[in-house]
């Protein structure tokens, strides 16, 4: 099991990160093009894997903010594609 070194009390950091990851994947699964969907899933997995050793609170907070912004962009793009 790949546990991160993130202290569990870090402003609910671990829960917040897992929730963000889940929301990003759920949004990616709505991408109609299989190729794009696979690319985005791989990208998300790599981003989270690459940053999982971060322990500094400010860094983690910034990454969560960036992740949420990227999620919003993806949601906007999907909404436009569906309209």
C-alpha cells in the first residue's frame, strides 16, 4: 500500500487530496474520446504520484488549489463539448 508521509491532521490534507483525485477521475471518465480519456487519466495519476512525497503545508495547499483549478477547467471544457 503506497501510504504518503502526509500527517493525517494536515488540515484534512489526505482526505482533501483523495477527494480531489476522485473528482478529477470522475470528470475524466466523462470525456467521450477514449484516447483523450486515457491520456488524461495517465496525466492525473502521474501528477498525483509525482507530488505524493510533498509534506510542506503551503506546498500541499498550493497543489490542491491548482488541482481544483484544473478540475474546473476540465469541467468547463466538457460542458462546452456537450452543448
